[in-house]
């Protein structure tokens, strides 16, 4: 417990440092945050904030996205954003049955939860670019969605498009994400599902990781799932091991 307390204290002090001046505990303004739903994690990282551009990569990151798609619909007092979510599916991997199961675990009506997750699928890099660069920002505002999840978008840039053009278009997408979160009305989470490494994959990952202000990795060894925070603007990097029989995040990890 001392480790978690120390991390929480560091997080708070780092927040004060990032604010640029000394603040009273009672003068800190409360902001909407999306909690991760695990007590050990929530003690260590106070949640994702509006304006965060987050990358989650590693083992079994897709179920984590479904959890966050549900949790964002919770009231703010329960660690949610009281908001709908937009899910860009670049690998045809959206699973409504798993989402419904997670909704039940959070004592929410599955049908209502599914209706508040807006799915948009792209099957080519060009479709994805058109969606994100031309239509996404307007759609987020029209649905008043505070959470955007983009799932496995790198995979569309690995074939069927010249490498130089892929790099250019992917850079534009990441820049657009940065522009959207700059308004501090949205949280953007990009999943990195593809595990095979190549020079092109590494190049695109570097572009994505550089743009993100929060970088997290999930590692699974045996029955232990590790959450590693690699980059954050106000919190020091750390790692926490989560037994896979925990509820919420790790309960939905694939065996």
C-alpha cells in the first residue's frame, strides 16, 4: 500500500508543478476524468482527462477499449464522463456481445449502452483518412461524445498503399487527433493491436507514440497482467501487476 500512496502523492505534486504555481488543496478545480475501474490503478493514475491523446498497446488491449467505452457512460461521480463514445474500427474487431457483458457488470442496460457507442468502420487507409480528416470532428460535436477510440488504425497502412504516402497520411491523422484534443472537450484513445514488427510498423508507431501525451502498455505473463505507464505529462512512469481474476479491466482479458 505504501507504494500506491507514494505514487498518488507524486501524481498530485506533479499536477501542481504542471499548473505552474503553488495551489491550495481546496483550490484545485475538479475536472471530468475517465477512471480505469481498478482500485489499484485509480490510486496510481487519477484517470484520463479531457484533452488527453492516449495510446494503449501490447497484449489484449481491445477488451480494455470496450471497458472504457462503457465506463465513459457512467456519471462523473462514478468515474465516467456521462457521455456517449465513438469507436473507429479499422480491423472489424468490434464485439457487441462483450460490450453488453461489460455493461451488465457495471449495472447498466446493455441495449442503452450499445446505442450510445457509435461505430464507424474503415477498410482502407483512404477511407480512414476521409473519415478522420473530413468528418470526425463534426460528428463528435453532433453526438456530444467525449470519448473517441480508434482501434488498430496502423494496420490499414501496412498494405495497399505506397510507404511514403502511408507515412504522410498517417502523420496527418495523428496531427488531426492532436488538434481535436487541444479543445479539451474530448479524450482520444488509440489502440495498437498489431504485434508483428517491421520497419514500416516501427515507423508508424514512432509517429503515433510521439504525438500521444499518454502512452501505456499492457503485458501479460502467465496469469499476471501488468499495466505500465510509459509516458504522461504530469505523472512519473510506473508499472503495476494485476492478477487476471480481478474484475473490470482484467476480467475481460483473453486467456
